[in-house]
């Protein structure tokens, strides 16, 4: 067993539900626990936290939290837990909510300073407010900062955006992205939102009925043709790219990735050299045998057919394509595959709608 990383062998039965997983996860970055409601995501998080009895073992970056003979109680596990509900102390200001746990950590053990957490979560204007005067997104940012100020070795987040409206979600997502990149500790993040996971996760664990059905780096796992969770319209790939051109006349910019480039709507922050994470859904990728420029779709990318896999629906199949080393997925009807016809190893042109690229 490696000293870095999280190793969790968890078995428990709870109200007729059985959780049975064996995971080796990265020791840094954000790992998403993803799946439909009732699949066991939150139960697994509660087991890791020590809030629920279970059998097995848990080691976090070389520190054994549970073995066959020893179980460390929850108050001795150096973790922080962010719930769906913020659970702020209503009678304390934002500042006093933040310092509640922070002042209980010995100075020598404080890995994150008060001013640092306030800056990371943009809380300076809110410090003297009471929780009742905060928006839902502001309350959640305070809850996250309060958790970080306990200097945890592991951060657990249980669908922290599920209780927020769309505007509040868009407000808080950039803060979560920044934390993912700044923190040196692992984050386990429960979600059933494919869009949320695509934007935030480095690693993904797909769960169904208390078991792991797929697990690995986000980009590799989402590019599988077998689609273990039948993602439907959410099926697609995530890729990292860099902005290499801007066309201010047409309000577009070009994102370059290994194997090609894609044009997307320009935003002010998308400057030359800026890194960007893109999501391309399988439903928005079509295939042509020749390069057609007489059409509205402007993204034409040469690619090779890597695999064709039937879906649960008898009329469609998932086609995996490689643009250089970068995988894409296209959902096509079986009739289209037969008519073209398509086969593994064939070189084609991918047609990708600019409006389907989520940055």
C-alpha cells in the first residue's frame, strides 16, 4: 500500500442497504462520488467521517484512521465536513462563526490562516454580518471557510450546492475551483450533477446500489463507451485546453487541446494563454466522412473512430473518437453508423457545435 492517497475498504449494512466498496484514491485534488440518489454516496462519506459504524479499513495519506482492531472516533479524525445545510450558528456573526473552530486549533497546527481563508472565499465584506442577512451562496462560502479553518487533513463535502438556486451555484463554483487547485489535502465531494462533476472533479467514483461501477481520472472515465451509469443526455467528455486565439469581431476564441482546437464564445476572462476546462456532450457531436465547410457548425476536427459500443436503447450506439490523444464521444443512431458506414480505425471529421462547449 502506498503512503500517499486514501485507501478505503468499507462494508456496512444500514436500513436494508448494503455498502461494499474498496477504493484507492488520490491524496490530493477533488474526487467526486457520483451517482443517482440512493446509490450510497453520502453513506460512504459518513463512514469515512466516522459518523456511521462499518467494517473494514481506512488510511488517509499514510495515517490509519480505522483497522480491524482499532477505530479512531470521529472527534479524533482530522477532517472537516461541509453539509448541504450550512449549519452556521445563527447567534454569531460571520467572523465569530469562522473563529469558533479556528481558535481551538493550536497555533503550531494551523495550516490555513484566518486571513487566507477569508481571502479564498471572498468573505471580507461579510465578516460583521449575521447569518440571517446572508444569501444562500454566501452562507455556504462561510461554512466552507469555517471547515478549512480547522486545518483538516481531509475535506468532505456532501452536495454543498444542492440547496442553492442557479444564480448562487454560479457564484460559488469559481471559489470551489480555486480551492481544488490551492489545497494540498484531498477533497471527497458528493454530487449527482454531471455538470458540477465535469467542472470540479479531478477523479471520479461512479456508484450504483452501494457498489463502485467505475473509478479513475475524470477525463478517462467519462470517455468510456460502456457508460456504466447510463448518463443519457449528460454523456460526454471533459478536456483541458488553452486559449490560443481571440476573434473579437465575431466574439469568439479558440481553445487548443492535444489533437486539435475548438472555437467557443468569447468571455472577458478568456485571454490568450488562459487554461480552460471544456465539456463536450456526445449528443452535440456528429460525424462526416469528408470536411464540409458549407454548414453552420464551425468546429471541424479530424479524428479516428476508436470504438463503437451499443447502448441500452436498441436504436443508438456510442462512438468513441480520438483527435490525436484526446478522446471524444458521439451518440449516433445505428442507422447512421450503418449508412456511412463507420468502423474502428476509420478516419473521419467530427463536427462539434460551439454552443455545446461549456467553459
